[in-house]
């Protein structure tokens, strides 16, 4: 089983950006955590990050034929991007949306998610662990 883990804008600045909300660990720490978790779970992963909406669309398109499922934190594009929703619908792979912070407890505009309409679940507010939970969820969804 292979999963693509796709992170959106400003997540490359983890550790630096709003540490009270997103924590003090860096994007590099996240990638390390993802690889360690995937190994424990017996899942192969590829990790990607982009600050550009079109590049995120291309990364989603490229999962087709290359991965069995998608873990995606679309970051700010969560709340605006029909293009990301359409790309997820186009490849039609099981996908889980992850947010480090609890978006339901923040500004009203963060309660809207377009990509969630094409995802089997949304996990928010669990920090790095949310990504591991997403992998576990996809592993059981794909085993069915
Ligand atoms: C985020 C939540 C988004 O609202 C925000 O724009 C982000 C990060 C999160 O992981 O909590 O950039 O996706």
C-alpha cells in the first residue's frame, strides 16, 4: 500500500509560523514523523509540500496510478479551493483531510472545507498524530 501525503501553503514554515497554534516542530520534523509512522504501520509513503494551488492540483493528479490513497492538508486552500476538490474527485482515490489545528474552534471561515466533500474523513486538532490516524484510517478503508 502506498499513500501520497500532500501538504499545502505555509506548512513548510512549521515551527516558525504561529507556534501557539501549530507547535514548535518544523516541517522536517513532520516528514520524519510521517516516515517513522508509516514504517510502523507497514505503509509506503511519499511526502510533498507546495505553496501553489496549481501545483497541489498537479500533485493530486499524479497520485493516479502511483498511489492507493491520499492524506492531504490543503492548509488555507481548504477554505477556498474548488480546484483541489475537483482534482480529488477526478482521481477518485480514498482521501483523508488533516489539519494540525482544530479548525472548528477558530475563525468562522475555517469551518468551510471544499476538499472535505471528496474525503472519507476529516481529522483536525490532533497535531502530527492526525496524519498517523489518517494513515490508519486509509489502511483499513483500503483493506475492505
Ligand atoms: C491548517 C488550518 C488552516 O485553516 C490554515 O490555513 C493552515 C493550516 C492546519 O493544519 O491546522 O494553513 O490546515
